[in-house]
């Protein structure tokens, strides 16, 4: 027998939106909070998350604290004093980022051997990531991103969050890249 109790301190709406997508919206007295709003609140409060971005702006929401970096070193991506999670984002959508041997070693140390997560947008460095033993799986044609995160002592590699169609959507709605990365952060926080 499974017994659980749910206590709501505000109003919750559960249902389908006009496009038929399942939605959960919580009103905590400060207005309705979307899933993305809840992710940002968690990143900034209960599960403080460092976000370091190498490359062009990813168009995160204004309330997402981002540190733009020029290179990936242990100093440039040093964790905040009270941070629980750390994410390095490499936005190489234009294909103009190159990483030094030292940067690959730092990524390997922090992500593969450490507890950092990585989100890469682009495809020009895929072979380099593989040759430096950072990625293990083959890349599918038409996939322009991969991510690495930790789950119970294992590194989970995902791809396909950013595909050819995403680039077309991005041209009309540049915030889509930041939103996709926020959903990746949600998976990190949830530990799934």
C-alpha cells in the first residue's frame, strides 16, 4: 500500500494548454510560475547552480546568473562558495570556437573526473571531444549539441537537444537556446 500526502500552500493548475501539451502551473501568491520560472528559482535559491558560458550569448532569462568566460580554466570556472551544481556551456553554434589542449584537460578533469556538467552547442569540435575521451558515444547526423551530466556515479551523455530544426526556430526566437539549457539544468537538479 502506498500512502502519500500532498499539501498545497497556494493554487495549482494541471491540464493541457491550447497546443495539447501537459502543463503544471503553480500560483504561490506572486503570480503563476511556469516550469522555467520554477527552474530558475531552484537555480538561484534551493539548488544554487553556477553557469559558465564560453561563446556567444545563449539568451538566458534575465534572472539567470551567468558568468561569461573567455577560456576554460579552473580559475575561470571556479565554483561559487554555496553552489551545489556547476555547468559549463560552450556555444559553438557558429563553429568558430577552438579549445587548447589545456582546456580539454580542464574539461576532462572537471566534467569526466569531477562533478561539473557540460552542454555543447555546435558540431565542429565533436571529434576533438571524442579524441580527448570526454565523449564516448557516436554523434548522429543533424544533431548539433551534446550534454554530459552525472547520475549516481555515472556520466550520462545525451545528444539531440539542438537539431537542424532548432536553428530555424532560433532565428525567430533566440531565447529557445537558453530555455533548452534550463531544461537540462532541471535534469541535473532532479538527478535523473
